[in-house]
C-alpha cells in the first residue's frame, strides 16, 4: 500500500460506491486517533498520555492518574489544602513514598 492510508468520511453520500477493501466489523466503526502505529478509539483518548501516548495508570492512594513512562502526574493537585489525597502526594508519581 506504499505507506498510504485512505479515510472516507462520507461513504453513504457517494453516488458510485466501490466495494470496500477494508474488512471491519460493525463494532469497529467510529472515530480513532492513529498515534505511534496504534489505533486509539476517540472515546478512550483521555486514558492515554498526551506526550508519549502510553496508557495512563491510576494511583488509588492519591486518587490521580499518571504516566509511568514520563513519570508525571496527569492531574493537578486540588485547591483544598486539607485534601487527604493531595496533601502527601510526591512531586513525581514513581518517587519513593514515605
């Protein structure tokens, strides 16, 4: 295919439709993000790191998601100074814990 991908956004509106060369299942239709040779469903994009596109991990202890590859939190600390989750949160998620 010479490294090219064709996306057709209006196949029902075409007058002369050609048979599709794409063999997809009914539940695989939809909007996807193509990143790092991975197809990510548009509804799941928020569960991936915006920098490296690796899946995010959720830390129950601090009630926040982070990227293990980047070693960065993907959620800001809240503004409540007495928050039990944010109060003792380390600067980086994979730093040694107290």
